[in-house]
C-alpha cells in the first residue's frame, strides 16, 4: 500500500465521523478517484461492523446471588456502620428525664389545683391523680365532686425529642 | 442496599462484558467487575445523572481494567511485536483485505473468532478498540481516558483494526 499514514488516518476519521463537514467532503471526492482508498475504507468498515456484534451475547458466568454476595460482603467490610442498623442506647439524662418531666408536671398541676380550689371543703371533697406506669408521659386528675377530669399529655412523646434522639445514637 | 442489588442485577452482564473484552480473562473480569460495583456503591452520591447509570458504571470498570492492565504491563517485558504495533508494524503497508472475513458467520462463531483475534492484540490496541467500538467514545474521550494524545489514539485504532482484519482473515482461511 502506497498511501501515506496521514491519509490513512484521515480515511479512518471519515469512517468514524470525526471530520468537519469540509474535510469530509474533501475525503469523499478523493475516495471517488482512489480505488485503494475505497478498498481500505471497506476493510475498516467490515472490521467495525464485525466488532459491533461481539459483546451482545456475553453473559456473566455466575448466578445473581453468588455474584452479589461477594459485592455485599465487601461493602459491609468497608462500611460496617452504613450497612448495619445502629443499636439504640438511652443516655442517663434521657432516662431520667422520662420520669422527671411527668413527675414535675404532676406536682405543678396539683399545686395549681390546690391554689385554685382552696383547702379541702368541710364536706370532704374527693380528689384523685393517676399516672400510668407504662406511659409516664400521661397522667389524669379527677375531681369527683365537681365532675371534672383533666388529662395531661407530654407532647411530643419523650422518644420523639429530637435532642434526645441525637444523644442516643452511638457515633 | 436492596435497590442497589437490583441495579447490579440489571447491569451485571454489561459491566462484566466490558471487563472481559479488556482483560481477556474470565476470573479477572469477574473480580474487576465486582470491585467496580463496590466503588459504584461508595461513589453513588457522586452520580449526578448526566449519563445513564449503566454508562457511569462502565466508566468505573474501564478505569479499573486500565489500572490493572498498566500494572501487568509494568510487570512484564514488552515484546518486539508489541513495540512494532506501537510504531505501526507491517499492517500499515499491507494491501486491503477485499472480502469481509466474517460474512455469513453465526453469532457464536463470530464471537469466538473475534475473541481469539482480540486476544492477540496488545492491551493498548485492544483497549482503544473496546472504547471506540463498544463504548462508542470519541477520539478525544479515549485520549483522556488512556492519558495519551488524539494522534496516538488514531494510530492505535488504525493498526488495531488492520490487525483484526488480518487475524480474522487468517481464521477464515484456517476453516
């Protein structure tokens, strides 16, 4: 083949559509007059077309589960904290607050009730305050003589306090 | 993690195929494709959706394969044939092959022959072919990926194609 290397590469760039419009026109007119260039272009095109069909049928020779298991293990090895759920621990402050907040609220309410209704009546009025053990954020006050019931809810719930949530997480 | 597993299942053949085309070794291709998935997981936040997820992942596996091939190249002495390939070799002067050496072949037969021919190319030529023909990269993208000039990419691609044509023609004659 007598074609110089620069022309060979230009011909290939023409095939790969890497030339400007003006350069492509120039090569097209050159091809019309050069038999060797036409044959070389056909050879390059044949090779390209043969290659295009190569990867289509390639399949991974492992099962989905087996292939994934190694990836998963490696991810967990490198990022154990991200891959596993974090254990939730309660700090001592949050634990204490769970009891102190409702207890304080009960005391405050009782004081408020006593101030409002004054000392017990001579007839002996019946007052009752309850707090549920399974939900320390709730307590109830009953005044049977006056047919009044007051329910005190700690809201948001203790576990939803954003600051305690943050403190509870183990970094 | 389950969503990521689904992505792996969806794209695993393509990622493996790309690694296999470059490495020419099943075991290495599996290992490198799995390593690519781990890197993909670690860099998932960097995926901006500028390309498809499959394309993004193939770029990761290509870079891993290139690193591996460079390491392997450093470990072995370059053959005279490979040096010829870099500077042109005999392919540059050979007359064009006038018939299509793969015409009429069934897919499996075609794959086997291309596979065999690819195995006889140097890694530089094979990589340029894979990036251009399979990954459909432009010359400048290949140059950036392979850290070389566009002129080098063009030369390597030309010799790789000519050598492939010769090898495929030889295989046709053998049959």
